[in-house]
C-alpha cells in the first residue's frame, strides 16, 4: 500500500477551523460520579482518599461534565494562486441553541466541507475533539463521512493541524498558550475580554461576549494558518492573504466588538505597503527614466 507523502502538495487544500467554549452547567452527571465513588461531602478532609492533586475530581467536576455552550467554525479553501477564501463562518451558541444543536451544527459544517478538508485547532487533540466526541455520544449523534477518525482520538496526525502540537515539535518544547504564539508573530488575539473571564460570562448569561471570544480565537487561528502555510507554499504574500481574510471577516461579522481592531490592523498594513511601494518607486525611478548613470 502506498504511504502518504505529507510533503506532497495537495491542491487546493481546505481547512475547518473550530473553537469551543464550555462550562459545568449541570451537576447531575457529577453527582452520579460521586454516587459511584460512594463519596459523601465532609468525610475526607484535605486531599481525597485517592487523589493528592489540588482539585480533587470528586469535589471539582472535570471536563467530561462540561456543557458546550458555543462553537465557532470557519471553512477556508485555497485558491490555485495560493490565496484563501472564507467560504463559511458559523457560530452556534446558547441561549438560542442547546448543546445538542450546537454539536449537530458543528458536525453539519464538517459534513458540508470539501472532502479533503483538514481540522484546524489549538490543542484540539486534548480539548475540542474529546469534547465534540463526548457531546456527540451523549446526544446520540454520528460523525459525518470522512470524519470518523475523530472517534479514534484525532491525535493530530490524521487530517488535523493542531498548532499546539505542530508548532512545539510534537510537544517536545514546553506547551504554550495560543496567545503567546500569536504575540510572538504579532497576530491579534484575545481581542475582547481576558480568557479567565469566559466562565464568568457563561454563568452570567452574557453569550454575545462569549461568541465574540470564540470567534476571536478562530480568527487568530486563521491568521496563524496563513503564516504557517507560507512554510509550505511560497506563492502568496502573507499581507495579501491576511488582508483578504480580514476583509471577509469584517463583512461577515459586522458590528462585533473585535471588528475595529481588525480594521485598524488592515489600515496599518495597507499604509505600510503603500510606504514601501513609494520608497521602491523613488529608488528605481532614475533607472526607469533612463537618467541613472
């Protein structure tokens, strides 16, 4: 059987960038877990009888008990010239959608994406994909064709560009936050509220801000993807690709709180390119006019 060459150009490539926001909103599952463990509040002062970590899972619900309240997905498709188009930018969220509807919507986006589409995330291997699989099983949903690999862990090696893994040498470097890498490359991130505020916003029912946070992370990933693609494809200028992405996002998400920051970035980038073009014109003008010695 022929082994896939990961460095062989695939034209055009397509990507589905996904981000989720979740919180523990229903204690029922955690209460069932406590009952299974025969745990009674107050019968184990200090550390649990089996756990020494600061947050004992018997006292603090872990990720499997979280409810997905918001999901944002952006579908990007490459041009033959190396540019990219935003073909979809979908956000599903409480209070308009419950968890089942949010996950069903994400699965529908995956089903509608080009057959060669690759999943793009930051740490999706140990966050987004496990949450998607857990929620889908909870609600009796099935993965769409071509996406069954998610059921086997989606560890970042099968049609999954997990930047937390890819950009740290497969976690050989110490794992870092998405915002750290974005800051290093001067890519906008966390444009509306601080990350630690998300759980508070969910509990307060401020889902419009939660949606902006979720969409903002997807936008950051899209701009990071544009930079990463340059490693493999030198045809398109980063500034041109980014400008195209941001123009599409501004049109699709008019009125969002992060739009002014993106507009300012586009304006600054345009001014920089105009300035460079003017300098180049001054340098080469004598040669073009035949006046150079």
